[in-house]
C-alpha cells in the first residue's frame, strides 16, 4: 500500500467536501458523518469536477449531466442525462485511514 497524506481532518470538517490536487491526480475527499471517503475528483462521463456536485448521503451527483456515483464503492447509481448506469464506467475510490488529525489514502 502507498499511503499518501491528502489533508488535515480539521480542514475537511470545516469544508465537508474538497478537491485535493496532487502530482498524480485530483481527488474528491468527503466527510460524511464520521467517515471519510476518497475518490477521483472527475466524473467518468465528461470530466466535470465532482466536488462541485451535490452530496446526498454517500452519493455525489455530477454538476454537469447529473450522473450519480456511490462514494462507498464508486458504482454508478444513475447514468448521465437519464442514461442507464451501465453507460459510463464506475468512479475509482480509495482506502482511507486517519492518523494524528491527518487524512491518508492508498493512492
């Protein structure tokens, strides 16, 4: 595993959801209840920034064409613009650990 620090948990608590840009990609980091989720920040349909989307529980809705992804496992719940979920690929999600008020993901 390659654990990489993404942000401080304190900062994430203030924002709720944020995008973290790293050399190898951009990541959505979301605090939902007491659990942190990390996924690729871009919609798999037309690369819209999912951190600008709407969170509903553990699901995020893309701000561009309203595809809905489950942050628990990256599955597509609703396809873009009413298309079936199978019309786009799943969102990549990552294992998360919290340590000393820091959020790490296995990138």
